[in-house]
């Protein structure tokens, strides 16, 4: 295994998602100096929500983040909020990229954007890279490390980070449920799935708050984490902070486990997986819950709610993305598949509601 072969690579900018390079160079000259002269732009894969570009000049690289084209959900793509939280945690949580510059001048690229440092490493998406050979035992260690880094985020001291006034932790669970239900209503298309049962169940089964307010990522998943290409068990970066806030850490865990397929899940759910969490050696959700409780001291007494919420939230996000495609606001053909994904996630919610899946 050659470590350089595992490094996540940017490629050509997708059609319809280009940036005005000349305007960008002119704007960034006070930030990067004469390095802007040879600036080149590529784009990272993924990017169903905010878009991520790699700016390079020779051996030096930076990352630019901007909202998606054609988005209707401005609150979900608040670049200034993302920039603020990265600025706050940079000295207390070693995994966030260092923010370098924020721009709210829309004459540059047509929207707010920010620049941050580039963390070079391995990103795991739907499958492990073919040239990364980890034994089941090492996969298990790697994925537990992944969850431990989430636990570290939940342990960040809010006062030390200057985030005591960031977000509204009191009443967080109720606001999240009500907010995602509203977002669903706003994104419905004529061909989408019916989520009435799930919406009613979530409203009827909200647990009490955990009693702890933490920095939460709100979209913590494998392809938002960077592993060291030389040591693939080691997390060196956490990306995509667009939905981060201060709230209940159990809701954050539920959001992550909404992505987590496991070996005994129904085939329809495993077929739609977005990361290799059902590989031999990977911990199942019950083991993750046990480890999380042991390391954080937080009791998880109503896991079906948190899991169902995590699935429903992904259903809404997928429907918001599909809405943009359905109404011609984006030409990205990847977005057509989110209609099927919404149906899959709703089926899983129904299994939880009926008590057929408990962890």
C-alpha cells in the first residue's frame, strides 16, 4: 500500500458549478499575496450540499466552501456560521480545518464563501479504497476511533471555545423535530413518499433532554472525516460544519447512526448504504451505544427515537436535494436518486415505529 494512493483527490469542476477565477484571484490577493497568480481550481467529489473546491498553486493548497447552486434553504448554507464555529474550536478541538478568510461580497463568486487550510488524507465513502487492506479487527478499531472523535467534540468546553451563546440548547430536541417536520413540508414533491406516520410518532415520543449542552456536528459521517493515509486508523480532520451548533449530544449520535447500516439490517437498507459500516469487524449500533455511554457517562434510554429521528432527518435532507432537481434548479443527475433514498429511509422509520428494529 502506497499512502499517496489513498489520499482523497479533487478533479475537474462539475458543469454548472464553476467559479470566476479572475474575480477570485483579485479578491484573494490581500490574503494569499502573489500566490494567487498561478491559482488553479478543482472540485472535490461529493458535495450534495455545500460545495468544496481545492485551490492550488504549485505545492500549496487551500479549500474554498460555498453554498450549492439553486438552494432554497438559506439557513442550511450559512457560511458565516460555519466560519465562526471553525474559528471558535480551532484551539480546543484539533480536528477542524483552520479557517483563513470569510467573504460576503457576492460580486466575487455570487454568494458568501470562506477559505480554510487543506488537510491531506484519506476519506472513506461508500466502500473502502481497493488498495486499503484492513483486517476486521483493524476496521473495528478504526470505526470506534471515528466515534471517539465525535465524543471528544461533545466534551469541548463551551466557555473555553467562546460558544456559550452559540445555538439554543434548551428545548433543542423539540425544536429539531418541529423544524425538520416543517422542512419536509416545504420540500414535498408530487412523487415523494408519505411521512405522516413518522412525523406523528416523533412528535408523540420526544424524550426529555439529556441535560448536557455540547458542540454538536449534526452531520458526522465517514466521508466528513479525514484519516491519516500513513496510519488509516487515525482521524486527522473533521469536515462540513455547516449544521454544527450547541445542542443535545444524543441527537448528534442519532444523526450519525441514521447513516449506519449493519449486517443484520434489511437488504433494502443495506443496498442504500453510503459507507462501509456493515463490513466484517464493524461495530453494530448496540456496541456503539454501549461505548458512547461508557465514555460520555450519558444514558441513552430511548434509542429508537434518536435512530428514527436520524433517519427522518436524512429523508428530509434528501428530499430537499431532490426538490432542487425536480424543479430544474440543478442539472446534477446524482440528485435524481434521492427520491428512492427517501422511500428507503421512510421504510426504516416504519420498522422502528412498529418495534421491529430497536437498535
